[in-house]
C-alpha cells in the first residue's frame, strides 16, 4: 500500500501514461481484476484498441491462470529494487503448460471466481466494446445511466483508453475537445462517486526517458488539471525484455510523492 496509498478510491480519477506498447491495457485489466476480487462492480469500456474477443481472452487467461497456447512461462517469484538506477533483481520459476486453454475451462474458471466472491448474486464485470472513434464520453455516460436505471451501479469504471474516444460535439479546436473530454470523465467520477481509471499516450520524448515526468504530456497539458492522480509507466529496453515495469506518480492531488521515485513491478504477460 505504500505506492498507491488511498489514491484508488471513490471519487478518484486516475490515468496511466506511457508510450505505445508499454503495458497500459495490461495495467488497466489488472486494476479491473483487483477490484472484482474485492467484490466491486466493474465496467470495462474498450473503445477501439482491442476487440471484444481479445479482451475476453485476456480475462479468461487471468481467471484460469493458464496461457492460451502451450508454452513455458517465466513466473516471477521475487523482486527486489536495486539502489540507484540499476535493474531490479527478479527471481523466476518456469511453469510448463502443455495444453491449449479451452473456452470451457476459461468460462468455468471465471464462474468459479464469481461464485467464490459473491455467490453469483450479481454480475461483477460488464464489458462494453466499441470500434475506434465511434463513441464519445457522453455516449459512455448514457450507457452508465441506463445501467443505473436497471439498478446496476459501477463502483469502478475503466476506459481503454481516453485518446481514442470520439470527440465531443461543440468544440472545433482539437485541444479544447481533449480538455472537454477529460473534464467530463472527471465529472462522471464525481457524480457517480466511483473510481474512474483510464490511460493516455505520453509524448515522443518519453520513448528515451528513464522516468516519465509532467512535461511528457501529449496534446494538452490540461489533462493534469483534471486527474486526482497520474501514473507513468517506465521501462528501458532491458527491463522490457525481463518483463519489468517501473511506475511513478507524476501527479497526486492528495498525498506526498516524489516524481522520480519508482516502484518496480514484475509480471508474466502470458498468464496475465
């Protein structure tokens, strides 16, 4: 709890930022999974980066703890941060999977998880998948309001990701459109008293930056004004090869933070 503290709370608006293929969707899925395990109602909006089948496969892999295809998975068992800017020390254990993940096993694993948490009383996860540039934040709000009328209110709303939403009407300038979208995302977290989490691309300079900082914003710096917290996703080429990421707070409205201080994270992408 030292890194996240109380930032992942109701009324919070959190954004992950990083270059392409840095693991933004993976982290959004991880937050969704953690919220489900805490018996929270989660809605995952996918707006163009992945298809419904791709997202469902990611959740199936996580639920069953098995890769889609036979392979050897390097499973991290221990991580320790080195002093200075050195690599984190990670111990791995190889896990051998000889069979494909079947749809039946994936579905049964997910049902077992749901029944274990809330005895199947209500749906904890809803997926809402839309093609790229086909829905705006107002469209998302309309879907949430419809579910509210059906007595299903999300505790955690996850949007993958903000940069590929359709622009809101009424603003001709692209930066004003972006600012309006981020203001409306913040308004949803406030009016619904939920945790809203999304992701955004960082700028070109962040490709070579050891730690992403506040000046590495893309398109409009006013994004920083609306979030309650923004988290950078950092990795050198060597860290990427080892499956290591470093997270740092770029913004945090409540709580002390040091922009250059990171928490090291190790994962096994094959089994989410």
